DNA sequence: TAGTGGTCTAGACCACTCA
DNA sequence: GAGTGGTCTAGACCACTAT
């Protein structure tokens, strides 16, 4: 890795921040100046600085210049967990069990999330995921049947809802919310967790241009945690 | 935003994925071909594709080409919460209360996290954060006094530990872990939460080249959640 | 209005990896 | 070996904004 490569410069700049040469909140030299100092193209300096800015270490403004961020470690990249991969990565055997699937009226909070009108029904699917036959996570999912009519006939005992949707729905947008919840009786039974145990919850919603597809809460086993990928 | 700009291309490519023209798992045209098709520089195509790859929508390999990722929404960017900002953003009044500060021997798990040897002492600091005088989060922090000797004299009633450290320690690396925990008696009292309530926990460790600085767990009030920043 | 970052271009060379 | 993405350069123009 050359010193004047993007990554090389990145490291160099990181060093100048760590050493305190570029103090917190201080203005650092302009791209042109740095390109001159390191004898490389401004584009290269730009990309190095941008990558640091993406991570929240620098704040950049046109004309205002580039400053070291007051509060380091502000952004984290999270790999959104895919249960099958998580389980098989640890060497455990993956499996899942379809707990229930029914067409019913969702409560108002789910209705809002899926953008349904009152009295409209949706498909409610519960799935238990296992690692080496031990409960790993419990999934509580609502699917909009208007968007995915075939869902009621999908062979969800053989393939998990998630994987079936990925194969069936060409593509979708999504968002994610992390939270904590006490296990309710059903979930604690399924996960073999203590009653009221604190569980880590990942909620995902996915949609396409013309409507919501699914809203899903995954309750992980006790002690589960999620590490930032850097 | 021009069609042949980086963001314009990004949108166009997203459209081709959404529409199913570029199916999940399928190989898409090479950068050179796309640059030709849209009559722009290959660099521009490259940056558009890279941004999609960064978000986990594409997988790229030299010689292997670029494929649509089988599992969309795989990565999320998280803004690591800064309590003062979180509170003031909602319009509430921010304050904090120093609960305790003592030099003591940490348990083995904390000792490992800070990289201390047995019987070495560390500073244990507990802080309660409030929004409009209502408990918002409880912080349980260990600081390595070898790295930050002045910590015992810091005016932590006036300035929160976190902000004091940011001002005092020039810069540091860090990592983050998210999890869930049941409130223990002390925490539930402080946060005025139900006993054993499920709390969202953010644990952070920060270090410099020559040693660990601090390890901190923040327990948020009941119902708190963390949304992905896209 | 001037200085800074944001971005595009055209060309080049390199690194990886598939066949 | 050949095709693909990864990256650097030198130059250019533009957009924003602090002063």
C-alpha cells in the first residue's frame, strides 16, 4: 500500500488526528494543500478525506473547510443479521419450524406499519429458528397479501418465510429498528427463555414502490448481541 | 441531478434492480459496457456501482463481474447515539447526575475489556442522564486511571464523564455492541423502570494505541429504540 | 466574491481471478 | 491469458457558503 494511495493517505491522516496534531474541532488543511504536501492528485486526497468523513471522524463543508469531528466513533456500520448465516457460521446446524400462519386482522400498530386500511386482513406468520435444534430466534411477521398473494400457499415448512420472500419478491426497500423487549409467555415458551427475559429485537419493514410487503420482528435468544462491523 | 451523474446512475441502476431487469443473483453488464451505454466515464459508473455495493445491494469481483446480491438490506448505518444530542433534539432539557465515582477492583469481565492485570484498580463511574428531569439513560462506566490519571479530580457534576473524556483525551478508537438486559434493582430504581424491565443496552469501548481508556454500558429507558439511518 | 469541497472526464496501469 | 473491477492522475467546471 503506497503512502499516496487512498488508503495510505487515510492512515496518514488518521495518524495526524490520533497524535493530536489535528486537534478535535480544528480546521485541517484544504484538499489542494494536502495534495501538494503529499504530491498526489487532489482526487485521491478527496477520497481519503471523504472516507473519514463517512465514518463521522471529519466534518466537511464547502468553503468552510474540513474539521476534525468533536465526537469520534459516531457512526457504525451494522451487518443486518441473516439468521441462516449467523447459525451456520458458528458451525451449528440450521433449521426452522413454522409455528403458525393465518389470515387475520392486524392490530392498529401493524396496520399502520403495513399501510393497510381498517378491516383489511393480512397474513400473520410465526416462525421459530433453531441452531442445533436449540431455539435461536422467534420471528413474528405480517405479510401484505395484496402484494404477495401466493404467500398463503408457500411451502413454509420447507423454506423459511424470509427466504421464500427473497426468492418470490424481486426486490424491495427496507428499514430496520433495534430495541429490547420482555419475552411474553408465548415467546419465552418458544425460545425456552425465562419469563420476562430481556430479548434483543430487530424489526424490519420492507416495501416496494407500490406498497408495503412485510413487517417483521425477530426476538433473539437471551444473551444475544450485535457488534458493529468496525 | 443529471442522469449521467453518480447519483443519477445510482438511481437508474436501482430502478433496473427493482424492476427485476437485473434479477437477484444475476450478472449485470461490466463497467465499461455501462459507461458506453450511458455515455459517461467509467469512473462515474464505478462510483455508482460501488455505492450500491457498499450498501450490500451488489457484490463485485474482479473478473467475476458484478452481481445483484441475493439478500437485500444487508447493511445499515447507525448513528451512535450521543445522549445530550438525543435529548436536546426532542426539545427536552438535558441534564445529568453523577451517582458515584470510586477507585476499585473491577470484576474479571471488565478487567479483560480494559486489558488490566489482576488486582489493578480502575475508576468506576455511574451517571444518570435526564430529559426534562425524567430519567433517560443510566451509564455504568469504567475508566483506566493509567491512561487518564486526572479522572478522579474531574468535575463530573458539572460536565458529564463522556464530555469530559472527549475534551481531555485527544482521540481514540472504539467499538460498539448492542444488546438487551433486564434492569437490575439499582438500574430500575435509577431509571424509575419496572423491575426486570427489558432495557436496550449500548456498550462502547475506546482505546488508544498504548492502552484502553474506557468501557461503558448505557442502559436506556424502557421503550427506547434505535433506528437505522437508512 | 473568493475559497473550498463535490464531482466528472479521459486515460492509464494494476490486481485479481476465472477459464 | 484475458476480462473485470480497483484505483490513480491531471485537469476542469460547478455548488455552496463564509466573509
